[in-house]
């Protein structure tokens, strides 16, 4: 058999359809031209059949609430159909029902809606059942479709009736061309059907048609739409033998037993079976027994430690089970499902030798997880048969199905990790893992061992930080097929308290410098590494964990300056690391509103190392000045080089409208053309005696053109722009009353200013006052005010002076930090005007209240939003949402504003909370919103407090407090 060519399945957006392309068993491709063409059946007969089918077909709008096993958290749509109208049973695909928490509803042809709950999903095969309450359907005469698997024949004309490509109803025609194709392969770390034959036809179905009934002209369902080729019009249908049996078990209130011996079989043609050792006599007998079959089942994979391990080997041809000759997967399923726990005799042929083994039939449900644990921001379950089969490993171990929070190992890979030890204690199963986690104090650092299933040769060892105060949930979820929900049980009310910190010593190694720069040798004692943990995506900041460097600006009191690229807000955990030897916790004490730096504080009594406060200059750098650069590059390695200042530029970091966040504005930046500097996120420019002249910082900018990565800028912040704050810190005075102009300014040339009406006398005054570059500053943006004060500045105003002083650079706006009003002279439309411009208190800029509701994070629009909008429709701003939550399922857009709930105006965050906290669960709510582009809209959304409870966090007296509403 030629190696299969596969393409990955996509369940994003509105396309839950499985896609794959595979060569046929004899190595040739089946094409549409080879499909037998028969005359059309009576159009009247087809019309009658389709009318019956349409009434039973439903559109499924669903979400996989959280990532679990092979499925990721998504919102999507698919198709199903009623198979028992009295009981409200709907048949659809397993990859629609999903192995984990499910939330959804169905829409009938007459647009009546019904909530559905999952009651069964097959461990292996791609089918499952949803159930609705038939009494909720008032206007449609419910009908059901009958499953007739034996009616599927090569050449049968079929119709696929479903929700194709997101359309309400599509009817696609085709002919069955094969009944014996192996199950398509959708790739690793995702759901795959196996150990069953599939039906092949050319119907050109696409995303959204998953779960559609495949019917014949009599209206009988002969197969279930499951997948298709991404490169051809070929579709793959699941035979409905097993769905029919499961349906009958449900109707008779019997358990749906599923047996397995952890062997994957493949249907291989006789010629390949001969090459693997099938004798001529055995082939002759098989052809006589099964004249319509082209081959036999051959063992493709035998899982270690499974029932068949050591008994059946890859390449063995299956002859019979308990004396029953085998030629199809259907017969294997029938035998195994009826004999769970029993011992059966398997006859196989291996290298022309007939071998018989007695094997105990295992329970498939026992190796299909039905529970998971959430702790420290991540989610865990026992390893499933689905994942183990992909990599031929034993079905055991703790599988991280959503690697976030403390267990976020890689930003690009959230699933597929196997946990082996935590805190040097083995975690062979979920129960043991729970007990180990209970004994770990909050904020503790522990060592873990783990592997990725795609690279089991590599053992990873890492020290992680257990964070259980921001993400306090520690609970187990167990599937309940009676209610369709997953029942949660809290496993620990509160974590063990953090262990007390003891003072520790660390040794710094001074930098080796020649005599000329000996004063720089001890600067290494002023650099500290900073670990940042940001568990909640507040203010649209996109990163969750950061490692960077900062500069100690006051060793006696424990103050460190760091870029706001890494410390964007104060809802975070910080650790300051000295000499790569000891770490102590820290907290944010000051966030500069526009100059892109934060001040964090640690307890100096916990550090016995000789940390130095460097010397700071009070003289600004100028273009052409020579300096020495010391910094840490992207490998966190200390580097240095001689540099020359290439320019001092007045600028703003570009904004990103798709996700507004904090950025540096009104900057007077030090620029250097030096490759080493551009490789460093943090550094300093110093004189030969070690005096710091400028901080080298990283600035978070806009996203790139294809919206895949954020652009980073690296520039210098002159010490003179920070020295006032540093001097205050020496007296333990943290700035808490800074004021700010709600405007951004941009530079322009004298020619541009002259053209726009700057008088000649003002130009001459600027020429006399400027030492370096001669430029004007003009208003580039005016932020939306927090309160009702009116900012008289307008975009395009050219600034001449502030409080009587000529404005040559951004640094001349520094007076705004201490004054409530400023006197401006500006040029507007070639006229000179005098304006009194109010400043705003920066206490009101930092976010201090967030709400978690319907899977969305709501907050007051942060400063980054106000900077780039002309007006704010509401103070209820959607900053982030869960992939599987109601906010996503019902279409609340990120960066939108909620203005009304059930036609009650809720333009304040507290008003919104007062309204929604009393709305019952599973209730539709009417929302009015305004998009980021000021487009009004109205939507309905259904609450789901079971999976997405309402809660809020407020900063009270410098401490974040959480409250959940039951």
C-alpha cells in the first residue's frame, strides 16, 4: 500500500468538517470519472424522500466549552438529524458532540430552536447522540429518519442533506463508489476514527455538513457524513451499523458496551496480505468465503501493555475470532462489543504460520477519559486511547490537554504534554497528581519532568511557579450523561499558604574592563533579571509570561526600573533575580503613563548580595555623543559595545487598532545605529566612570501586516526624563499624583510649519532657541476624556509655547506632570490662539475593575483605547473572550462596547454588573453594542453560569479582591 497523503482537519470557524485525502487500497486514485452513472430516479420519488428528510434535519450551533483530550475549545456549526422523535434523539458526528464539555442548540427547518445535551459519543467511531425536549417544538410535526445500513451498495444514488458550508440547508447529490475504504486519517493530536470501513462517494460537501444524513431515494439513512478530501470532491461516510446498535441500546435503556484489544487493524488487499505472509490456501479460502471482498484485516499497530501486547504483532493477518471468519470491521465490532470482559480466541496468520491466542476483551469506555482536573490555570486528564494510538504508547499517564498558567511550557503548543513528576514526585495517574498538587504551597517553585507525545525520546526538566491566587480554581469535572453537563467538585478550598522567605546571599562577578572603563565594572550589580507572570489578559496585553532585565535605581529601598513592554499593569506576579542566584518577590508601585517604564519594588532585607545603586547623569545626551552600551540580548547574555548617538527623536509608538494596548507616547528617544543594541531588550548607556546616561528599553508596537506578530521597537530613554522620579524614590516617595495631557504630539519640519501658517517671527525664535534639530510639534491625536472636561486642543494644532516657554522637544511638555492647567499658544488654520488646556490625574488611567461575564472580560476602556478613538460609546469594554464561551458563540466582538442589557442602559461598569448579576442561568439576554468602528448592533446571548460564572475583581487599597456571583 502506497503511503497515504494527508491533510489536517480544521474545526475552526464554521468548518468542523474533517478533511483528508488518501490513496485507494490498490494504489490508484478513484476519480469522479470512474463513478458509475445511472439514470435519474423518479424526481417525484426523490422529492417525497427529501421532504421527509428535511423535516428531520437540524442545524447544530455548538461550542466545545474547554479543551479536552483531542479537541480544542471552539465555537462552530454542524448538522444532525432526528432518529427518535419521541425521545428527542439526534444523531451527528462524534467530533461535533466532542469528548469534553459541550454547549449547544439545534435549529429545525421551520426555525424553531431547542437546547440539546450530549448523551453519548463513541470512543472510536465518528458518531454521537444529542437529545432535546420534544415538547419545546410547538409548530413542526417532528419526524424521524430510519437507519438502514444494509441499503448502502456500490452505485446507489444518494443525497447528502445538511448544513453545508454554513448554509441553512443544502442538498448534494452523488453515487456511492466504494464501501471498503479505510477510515481517513486527519493527523496526530486530533480525533481519528479507526477500525471501521468507510463509504466513499463524490458529493462535494464542505464545512458545516458534518453529521448530515446520507439518504437513498426511499428516504432511509444509509450512512453518516463524516469527512472529505481537501483536494477533490470525494466524501467519506460512516456506515450506520454501530450508530443503529447504540440507538437501540439507548431506546432499551441498556448500556452501550464497547470492546477492544488495543489493536489497530487496516483492511489490506490480498496481494499485500500475500507479501505479509498470507498463504495461498488461506487466500483461496477467504475468497471463497467472501467473494465480494478484496482483502483481509491486518494488524497495523499493537499498543504496549494492552490486552494483545506480546500476542499479536504488526503485520499479522486476522483469520477468525472464536471460530467466526473475519473479513470486515463490522463483524469485529459485533463480536468485541458483545464480549467485554470475556476471553476470546483470535486466529491469525503470521509468516505462513497459523497462530491462535486467547485474549481478554477490554472495555473501551474505561480507556476513554470522562473527567479532568483544573489547577494553576491548566487542565489535565488521564491519557486517552485516541492519543496513545497516535504514538503507539501505553494508555496511561497524566495528559495536559490545555497547557496554560503555571504549566505553560511553550506558547506555540498548548496540548500533547505528558506529565511524569511534580515536585520530584511521580504522577502516574490523575488521582496521584491531585494529591501531589494539594501539598504544594501557593507561589512555590517546583521541579517537573515531562515529555511531549510527539518526541518521547526527549525528557524535559523545568522549574515552574505554582500560581493559585489569581487562578484559584482547583476542581475536578466529571461527565454526567444524564444532565449533559460536567459536574464540578472543588478539590481544595484554598492552597497551602506561601512559605516564608529567608534572606539569601548571591555573589556578583564584576565585569572585566580595562583601566579606562573601570568605573563600569560594578554595573553588573545594578542589573537584575525579572520574571513576570500575567495570568489575566487585562488591558489587551497579549503575553502571559515574560523574562527580562531591569535596572536597580535604588538598592537601599529596593526599587527597579523596567520596561512596560514586560510589566504593562499591576495584575501580575513579579520575581527579581540577583546574580542568577536568588529570587525575591516584587510588586508594581508605579506605572508611567507615557514614557514606557514601570517601577517595581522588592524587599532589600531578603537580599544579602552587594547590590549597587548606580550613578545617574543630569545632563541629556545629544546627537553625536559617544557612550558605552551594556545590555542583555535575546539570549539573556550580557553584551557591551561602544556606541554613538545617531539622533534624538520626538516620536510616538504606532498604535494597533485591532487590539489597542499601552504604548509609549510623546517620547524624546535616544537612537543609535548599532546591531548589538537592537538585539538587546534591556540595557544602559554609560560614561567611562559608570554614570548612566540613558536606559535602553523595549517598546511594544503595532502588529505586522499579516496580524501574526507584534513589532518591537528598541530605543533609549534619557535619564533626565526619569531623574525626578528616581530622586523621589530615594526618599521612598513613589509618584502618585502625576498629571497628563490627553494628547499625542508629532514633529514636523520648519517647511511644513511655514506652509501651515507659522509666522516668520516664531520661526526665527525657534531657530535661535534650538541647539540641534529645528522642528515644530503638532497635535497628532486627542484622547477621549475620562471625565467631562473639554480638551481645547485639536488635531493639527501647531504648538508654539507652553506656559510661556518655547516647545522645542517632547521634553518641554514635562511641566504637565505637576500642573492642573497649562497655557498653550498654538497655530490653528494659520491663526495664533491662546488655549488653557487641563491635564488629567493619572490615578484614573490604570485599570482597577474587571468583570468576567459570559466568557468575556469586561473593563473600563483603558488609556490605549481612549488614545485612538474619537468618542467612547460606553464604559463597558470587551477586552478579551474565551474561545468556547457564550460571548464567542453568540457573536460579541472583541474591542466592542456594551451599551444596553435588555434595553436597560448600562454604560457604566458597575451599572452593568448590577443588571446582569440578577439574570437567571440559561436565559436569553438582549444586548446592544457598538463596535470599535462605532457601528451599533443588537444581539441575543444566552447565559451559561455552569461553565462561565459571573465574577469581578476590584483593586481596593492596593490589593485586588475577587467576588463570584452564584
